[in-house]
């Protein structure tokens, strides 16, 4: 899917720090929290909630009142006249929100759309589905987060097994996985240099976490929380999680909490913001692969997005991936003929965690910031999602002196 007139205003994107589940964001309502962060982010960017034609909300973990979705969030940020859809596509939710918003702008149905993504994997809902045919009428129970991590009802396996399928078929060893994990941690360390300057260029921080009354500050979150200190020695002591497997806890991400936002607009609206860069959303791709091989899906999704954009991988200046397992990146690099350090400068979800819905939006924000530091160029985001699917996004950043 290619777009000709879809833009992301410079600095029209943000994310909270991501916090490992059961951490300092564990008791915050994800949509109320997202609304609070959005009000602050918009104010910091001199944007008004009423500047938009619609609000598109992405969320994958049900929370109390989430039935009212985007209209509720719009009301909480002070945009009571806005409506829009609530979208869920597992880990591809961010890319799908951007794709749907971009389509509306491209077709002339909207000039500017506020895209928000929010999830809380902590304290996920415990669902009870009525089943009068069970003995005694006992209901069917599901722990929304935990059970769905561990069982795909179509492929009949858990997320970890999809990673092991890839490791086995493509002969990816534990040693190779740990080698790439160390590279990813070193890349993330670059984002923390100069007092976290890279993160501060787009993050809403610090965040005060208050008690239920809203008066007492329980914690202050200034950066990602839950990133594991990782060394060669530490990784060498880890054993594969599955018997006869290859994937250790060090070679996979962890659930987290947080939210992210992004503005999608036409060229005229984006141009109203005085900025050193113009950012265009060029193309989006999607894919689905064979059962139980989720981690290879980003490759065909990326290939489709690049094809629609009219470029090749050699034209791309920066790449970001959602990588719940490092085997994803190893396969991706092999297929595109890339070195491992060609992806994920300044960090990735493997390192800073995975709140599901907002993960991809933070990665796209980081991608844009990296391209800005480089002076512009094409960027590619690609990430897998439940159901052996994936989505990819191509953006282009032009400096004020070079853009057309």
C-alpha cells in the first residue's frame, strides 16, 4: 500500500518509557494513563486536541471501560467532538493504526488524525465465558495475557515454540542468538548517552505515578524500567527455556506497560509546523506465513512495503524491528544480506520490553529520530504479530534544505 500525501509532523510523535510488567505502571488504567500523557505531549508540541479530525486508538488488552474506546479517550483529552475506531491486531496494532489513518488521509477523508496506542500487560483481565453445557454450568476461563502468550488456537502452540521452529529450521544456535543480544544491548546503551538525549528527543518524561487519590506520588519514572544487565558471562549461564531448545530468557523480550502517540496528516497540515525535517509515510506492507513460524513474517511484509515504496533494502538508511525473539533479527538479516548491527540502532523491543499495542509506534518514532540524526533518508520498520503475521512501514525523512 503506497501513499503520496501522508505525513508525520516533526516531533508529532511520542512515547512513555516502557516499564516491565508488575512494575511502576502496573496499576495505571492504560487508557486513562494514555489520555494523561497525550494531553501533556500535545501541550509540549503546541498542538490542541481539537486540531484533529479523528482519533484512532490501538489497544490489545481489555481494560475496564475499554468498550467505549476511542470516543472515551477523545473526551478525556479534551476533544469531545472526535470519534474514530478502536483497533487491535496484536503486536502489529501500531502499524495497522498508522495504515488505517494514512488511508483516510490519502483518500481525503481527513486532514489530520491523532493515533494513540496503549496497553497494560500487568494485571491483565481474567475472563470467564459462560458455558451452560459444562458440568454444573461451569464457565470457560481465560487469563487474557498469559494464556494467549502460551497458546495460538489456530497453530496450537505458544509464542516461544514459534521461535524454536525458526531456530531449528534455519539452524540458529544459542551462541549466535546471544551474540546478537549483546549487540542489541550495546545499541540501546547509545540511547542513554548524554543523559539519555536520544530518548528525551521523543519521550514524555519524567512521569509521576500517583496513588488512587491522585495526590500522593508513589514513584517517578524517568527512563525505561526492567532492562536486564547483560554480559557474555551472564548469558553463558542461561539454559534454553524449552527442553532440547535454543532460546533462553536472555534471547527474548518481556511484557511491559506504556503508551505512544503519533500524528498522521496531509502535507499542508504537516507543513504548518515549522520544523527542520519533513517526514512522509511512504508505504505499508503486511504478510502471513505458515503456521508456527511467526518470526519469519516480517521479511515478506518488509519486501512488500519496499516494493510499494519503489525502493530496495540498499536504499534504506535505518531499520527498526519488533523482535520478541532475537531469532527474528537473525533470520531478517540473513534474508536481506545485512550485518546484525545494521538494524536497531538505539534499541528495540527485545531490550526495552513489549506492551504489545504501542511497541511498533515507539519503534517508528525512534526510526524517525535516527533518520533525523543522519540528516534524512528512508527508514523501514517491520515486526511480527500473533497469528504468524507481520506488518512493515516505510518512512522518508527530508531535511529542510533538501526536501522538494
